[in-house]
C-alpha cells in the first residue's frame, strides 16, 4: 500500500467555483502535512501546511486535517485559471522524511 | 537568496555512462533530499541526509549513490546509467522540525538513451 494516496484526476472546475482535493495516508505516526502546487515543467511550491486536526485557512486556500481518519484535504475557493496545476500532498513522518502522493491535476475552466 | 540550486538543468546520457547531479543550498538547512519524479508515479525519495556526514536510503535507492560533502552540498551519482533512470530529479532541503516544509531546487531533466 502506497503511503500517500491521491485521486489523480483530472479535476475540472469552472472559474469561481470551489475545488476540493483529497489525500489519505497510511502512517498513523505522521506528524505534519503539506500541500504543494506544481506547474508543468516547474518544481513544486509550498501552498499550505497543517499539523493539528481541524481547518487552517490562508487566503483562498483551506487545508483540513483529520488524523483519526488519516485524511487531509485542500479547498480552493473562487478558483482562477491560474490555479490550474498539479497539487501534491506530502506527509512528513517521525523520521523527518517526506512522502508524496501522485498528485491531482486541476483545470479551472474560464 | 538562491535557495536550492541544482546543476545541470538538462542532461542526456548513453546507457552505461556515469554522471553526478550537484545540489547546494544556502538556507543553512540540516536535512537534504533527492527525489525523482516520473509520470503517474509522483515524487519518490531516493536518498536522504539528516545532517552532514549521514545518508539514508529512501524508497528507490538502487542504481544511485550520494555524498553529503558538507552542510551545503548533497550530490547524487549514477555510476552506470540505465534507461529506467530517465526522469526529472529534484533536490530539496528542510530543517528537521516537525513544522518545517521541503524547499525544492528547479530540477534536472535526465534522459538515458
């Protein structure tokens, strides 16, 4: 079983809608969780990090963590065409190693 | 502030050739990482270095060696390249704290023919 699972998509939403991206992980000892955005041909860039159960908001982005269900999600409100990218979920374990899901491709349609 | 710098950006090798991918960071981070990214496979950890002088295998270490030359530099060596090593390679660094994210270099696109 892969450590971090994401729906690869593609996910398409109209401009202005809410995009919902999901991630599950297998290691219950995982301590922290990160969402990265990656444009085609570029390196991943950090969008959000979350460490405690509940929601964390940063502008149009909200990360949600449920450690009991081993589930992390990212909501993008008022989606823009510039949000079209692949979103990577990353999990950091107690050994300070980061494991990534395969990414979800998001397209925001103008 | 350059962050994480990788060289080269692109490389084409023939099967059996060797090469070293270079990585340096100027953020004074203790931990450094090498990942490869393949379509449909996501980012997979090749090797990891918690601090200068230490290295550990990740998910896919076969066919690779690493050297943590000093705190700044972490190189990845392919001794005898194979077509299966065609990939995009990313170097990254981080502080060891639980809240610290990964910072990525711009990547090296390697093709082995």
